[in-house]
C-alpha cells in the first residue's frame, strides 16, 4: 500500500501514475480508455489528472459504475466526472456514461454492452474506490447479481445491481475488465477505510466484502488520512 501524508499528495501521485499508464497505451494504439469511480473521494485526483499533459482527444473516460439516474441528478457519477475531470486539458476527452435514459438498468444494459463492444478497447486504467461495507464498484454485499458480476460469462462487461446498501438501482463494470487494466488502482482515504481494508485483506468470503475479489489481483492501493 502506498501511504501519503495528505489527500493532496495522494491525488498528485495517483494522477501522475494514471497519466503515465494512459501515455503508455497511447504510444501503441490510437485511443486509451480509463474507468473512474464517483463519490466524494476522487475530486482532488480528478482536478490533478485534468491538468496532465496528454493527447486527451484520444482518451475515452467511462465509469466503473453508475447509479441509474440522469446527469441532472446530484447522485450522478457522470455529472461529477464532467464537472471535475473533463475540464482543463482533459476537456477534450470523450465520456461514455453508463446511463442511457432507459427505464431501468436491465432495459438499458444491452445497448451499453454493444457500445463497449464496438469500441474494441480494454482498459488502460481502472480507479476503484471502496465503501466501509467492503463494496467496490457496485459489487455490494447482498447484491442481486453479485455472483455474475464477479464471474460473468466471457465477454460480458456490464451487470446490473440492486442491493440493500446501494440506494438506487445501478449498473457496473464486471470484474474481468477491471482486473485486466494496465493500471488497477484502489483509492481510499481516512482511518475508517484503512480499517475496512485491513479486514478485507484477511481471509474471508468475497460475498461478505466483495472488494476482496479485486484485492486478490494485487491492485495498487493509494491511501491517505
């Protein structure tokens, strides 16, 4: 685990590493794709990354997961990304939201799957968060489609999710595309999250703390108080 004295130092280091991974991918292919998380934790990181010296016109940004709400909702991860990441140099990047206006995640999922399949890109970067309940992405304890999100049929990139701790119905990237990213990062802050991480690193069922499914693939963990 990489430990930083404060959240500003963490944000700068994570932005530097993410920019390096995107640059490396852009050196060998036309476009590079990054999946980022929502919530309050990433704001400083988004600001730092938005200033990176990259050919952002060749970068595709998507979400690790999304609540099934439109972008005018304060709960929208896509709105957060547009406000804090797709600014400064990164204003030229292209965002692919995980919400498409369908009546439900189940109704919208097929079209989103087709959109990702048409891109033909694997992730250069995936930046995950973690909840104090041990969830990451929309892999929630008690999630109705948790088992399939962690071990989907080959090629399935997206899964819908409803869970007691999730609030709104959601859609999430499945585990395989996340763990196959060139840079797989987990970004956490605060003593409470550190305690959750310590518990998740112990042996135990993935269903109890689904972040374990990611931790078992040795992500790069960034932590600050």
